[in-house]
C-alpha cells in the first residue's frame, strides 16, 4: 500500500525550493510534459511536485499541490487523513489537465480517490477541486480506492484503474467529467494470487489488508495492445521492501490480461519488468510508462519511471528512469 516517503517530507519541511537535484527522493512518481518541461508528481504532503528540462536535474517545489488546501470532503470520507496524499496520476483530456490522487491511511481500505483539474501545469496555483471519483469503505467494499491511473481507450472512452490488496486491481468506466459513469461498477482485472489459493504468506505490514500483495496499476497502449503494469509484494519497508513490477497484456482494455507465458493476471500471472538488483536498489516498484518527447542525451524509446529503495541511502526511495525496448511485443528496460 502506498505510503508517504517520510524522508522526503522531513527534508522538504520548512526548506526553500531546491534546485539542481540529480537524485531526488520520490515515492509513486508520475510525469507529464508541457512546453519543454517535465512535471513530476509523487506521494507526499499535499502531493509533492518537481520539474526538469532534461530528466536529470530537478527543481523541487517547497509546497505540495494541495498543501493546506485538502478539501473538506476528503477529511469527511477518510477519518484520520493527514497532510500526506498518495500516488497521484495525471492525464491530458479534452484540452485540460486532470490529476487523480489517493486519500487513505496505511493498511486500511476506507479510502477515496480525488480529482483536480488545471489549464496549465506551469500555473502551480491553478488546480481546481473536482471532488471525489470513487471511495471505498471498510466492511462494505472488497477493494481499496487508491493508486489511480487514467486510461483513454481507442474509442476515446475514459477509464480508471486502481487498487491495492483486498481483491486486487480494479477497472472502472468513467464519464466525460472523469467521474464514475452512470451505472458503472468496478471489477477486478488482476490479483497477486488466484482466488481461493490456500496457505498464503502472512502480510507483514497490515492486519487488515490480507496477503493479496498487488497494487499500483498503470495501463499503457502500444501497437494494438493494452499493457497492464502492476507492483507485486511489499513497498514502504526500506531495506526490507521486496517490491517489483510485472506486466501482462490484452487486446481489450477490460482484459483478460495475460503474461508472456499465457497465465492470466487474475490468477497471479505477470512477466517481470524490474525488481531490486541488490547492488543499487533493494527493490523497485510503482511504475508509470510514457511516450513523450525526450531530451537529446536520453536514449530513444518509451519512458519508464518508478521508485527504487536505494541501498546507498539505506532504503530511501529514489527516482528510477529507464528506457523501454519492445522485444517481440514485450517491454524490456535499458
């Protein structure tokens, strides 16, 4: 389950805006591109943000996108919500920027996904509250409304994939306001373990969430396929983390998503994309994938980002950037 990178919050609290950072601490990063500038958003106080012109040096904003301005509905929906907002996602839709973000408390599924909109990313004060997309409740829902990702299908229909633990990754049809479409209900598209699997390992992080350790979905379209990237196992434990990213694909956004061996992601399938190399990173996960204009010195290809738990920094989450190479229809990282 996503959780604020506490080291990031500690470092930024009370400090001026920082410039020229080449190895930023991030958790659950996503990215957008506007007028030659890369905008990165991630978990932290009010949603942390930073910008770069070259994907190498980053200017880190002192204040979060919603710091001191978390809407009242979010506090009403999630008792115990503090200033840390988790796992945002961002999309350009109908000539406007939209950002989804997670409101939750660690290990529980009373959660909500909020929505913001803005004309331009360069206007950091221009975000407008668009309310709640969907919420989950302990004892009512067997899914967790966190870790959102917007997807626009080939017909222009918007969707939201999200989820963490419980019954796994969900998919929800949206309307043109990027809220839940009338009559739409979420359904499961991926699990860590097949439903009904016996003798599962215990969850070391939560007494509530159970052992279905899957979260952080991201769907990326490539050459007629929808690729579903998810994170397996456990984040947020520093050097004890064993997070890793796996992928499956489908011709239809609704699935079924199968891995390279043909195993369904509903039954725990997933082809490995990245994990800890035990040299630089103990573990790595919560990814995003983009087809964006790249700086001249960046290797050509699609862009893959995630956070890795740095061994050098004793398990602190650092930004990982890689280039995707497609090998017979499957993503490999350079």
